C-alpha cells in the first residue's frame, strides 16, 4: 500500500480502556479510531461547523493485519477516494511506528453520507465542502 497517496495523517492515542484482556486494542475500537481520524480530516479540509447537518456512516469495512498494543505509536492516514451527490468514500490506513518505519496494522473504508438532522434525511453535499475535498485530494470532477 502506497502511503504517499494520502494527504492527511494524524496521531491516534491508544488508551488503556481500548485494550482487551490480552492487552491488544479490541476490534470494536478501530471504528472509533477511524472516526477520530475522519473528524480531524473533515475539520481540517472543510472547516465544517454546522450542528444541524453533518456526516453519518452508511457502511464501514475493516481489515485487521496486526494487533495494536498500549505503548504503540499509532497513526491514521485518511483520504477521500470518491465523491458522489450525497455521499463520499473514505479510505483509512492505521500504522504503528517501528523504529524509522511504519507497519500497517489496519486498513478500511467508510461510505459517508451527508445528512440533515432536522429533516432526518440525506442531502447533497454543500458545493463549497465538495470543492474543498476534491481539491485537497486532487480528484477529477
């Protein structure tokens, strides 16, 4: 996997409460890590601040490769790979720093749906946020 194709990277702290009885991050926590990374990505790119409209997850996929432990230095790479009318596809790669390298421990994707919470339904992505995402990722129109 080519990490240089990702334009956004963030540190994810591994909390003691994320661990299972075997001392590794519990499987269900990885979606939370994706959400932390995606929230930072969304704020960084679009500067979104509305409370009545936002993003919900329509579908999520996780691929576990290696366990993550409490003292691991964990990073998340995020990129939008496809933008539709009301939704967009996001890819994630979680890595653990090992000396000077990073080892991929988890990959995944989500289908994000732009949602109006007051009307309780999906709505088209606002043009300005759509343009910012596409420009940041250099996606073709």
